C-alpha cells in the first residue's frame, strides 16, 4: 500500500460516453478527491481515454470495469476505490447491470487491499428477484456506502447486510462550479451561433426519452434498434411543444435545448430536434461541445428551465434558474420535496395522454410569475445542500487515513 506516499485512488462508475449528467458527477468527484488528497494518483476506466484525461486529469487503468479485473497487480496497488455516482444499481432498464457490478466489485474486493466505498450511489428501483439478488451481492462487497437519496439508503440498508454502514448526502453534481456568465455568453454567440436579445425570455429545455413501465433483461445499449413506437412518449412531446407555444403567446420567447445524453440507445439531440420543429418561436438544439461547468453556465443564462433528466434540473437549479421538472421517476419528485419546491415537479406521465398541453402551459405561466420568489427560496436551500456535499471530502480523507477501520452500521 502506498500510504506515506501518493495515494492511488480508483473511480468506478457508469459509462461516461455521451452522458453529460454522469460527467458532471465525475467532475465534482475529481474536485473532492483533489481537495482530500492533492497528491493522489487517480485512475478510472474509459472508452474515451484521451477525452477523460484532458477533462478530468485521470489516468486510464482499463477500457472497461470488467477488463480491469485482468490487472490484478494494479488492483493490489490501489489504496481506495470509489464506486459511483449515478443510479448504478437498478433493474428498470436492465437486469444484467446489477450482475455486472456484483462481479466487478467482488473482484475488486478480493484483489485490492484498500477500502471500497459507495460514493453518491443511487440504488433502485429494484422490481425483480434477480435485480435484488445481484444488487445485494454488489452492496455486500462495499466497506461503506454513501447514497445520494433516502430511497437509495433504504435499499442499501435492506440489501447490504448487517455489516454495511451508510450515510446519505446530496448528489455530488450539486457542487459543480459553473464558468463565468460572460464566458457563457461568448460561447453561446461564438460556438453555438445563438444571439439572444435582452428583451427575450430564454427558456431552457432538456428532453429525454423515458420508458414508463419498461423493463428488460438486456441493457438498452443492446436493444436500441428493437424499440417500437411509443404512443405515450409521442403524446408527451406533442404536449410539451404545444404547452410551450401556449405559454409563449404574447411574449418574446427563445428556446435553448440542452441534450445531455447522446448515444445510439439514448439520443437527446434527436428528441430535442423533434420537439423544436413543432415550436412557433426561435429554437436551438445546442451542440454543447464543452465541459459540464460551461453547460451549467449556459443554463444560467436562461430565465426559466424545463427538464426531464434529473441532472438537467440539478444543474439548472444550481445556476439559480426557476426550473420545472417533468419527473419520470420518483427520485426527481423526492429531490424537489427536499428542496422545498414540490409544486414545481410534476410526473411526466401526466403529459403522456393527448390534450394535456394546457396543464404544462399553466405550470410555465405560474413558474414565470413566481420566478423571483423561487430564486429567493432556492438560494438558501442550495447553500445548505452544498455544505452537506463537503462531507464527501471528509469521507475520502477518513478512508485514506492509516487509522481507517470499517464504520459500524
């Protein structure tokens, strides 16, 4: 073990390729690691090694978590492994994901002498016996688990066995630092070729194809080409477009779309273009060829925001933008409840039937009317959240201490 020298820290998490929400988490994790251990050597797995080296300053240990198990000498040199963040243990999109992590974490546990810590981990939903079985095996490989919400904490306690201690802290992306507003304006003008006028209301939108009730054995990446037409989601997009059009009547509105996930199995840009073509006002699907700190700063230029992906709401709210969440999962409703803003999160399924555009238009109108009040309440709540995020740094420091011992549950 390298204690006394530069600690070696391994980060294991979701595949960051194309997923800007997970990249926001990783950016904050790196900042927290550097604060806790400035001299640490930080390693990760990546299918985009050059991009991740440049953006995060990490060394790439392997192209995938499974291939990492073929490097036992490396794993024996690791002083601390952080497993997270994101909703890594769940079976609503695939029942194989938990099996994958159970195998990987068991291997890391067997080979690495350092602590193995869940870090900003999301757990659930777990609706199948297979999903729960392998989630339990993954959790029982951990020495300690920091979950990112109360539902995840309940699953970790239930499945992790009597020996797993837990803490619950906000999603690390809460603490992402934004670039300066002036830099964001230049980027919007020069790189995105979008020029906004001061008299416009700028509405930010982040869409995501969601699958209410969808569950399969195979991962989405393997089954994307088999997807059938989803009438509920088509109705959702039409209601979203019509609702924005109704809200904009009598106003000068410009819409900026923020596609946060672009992959063959989840293409936010394509969904955004489909909604944009139905709008009656200027609309732009941003390319976002930039880091997450700039994306957050670009969101901060908006007057209002509507978000389907959870991390779109985290980044927009963190930029102090009044944000309406169209929640396709309970974790988003819980998140708004914790902030004291439950009124501004509505289940996405309410827009999955034709003729619901008026519901969204009314919500947007009220969000616009109450925007200053929302900003005021949000400011105090966000400061408290950021203070709690600092505890991640404390846990890293404790895990790297020569006096580390597994916390009692």
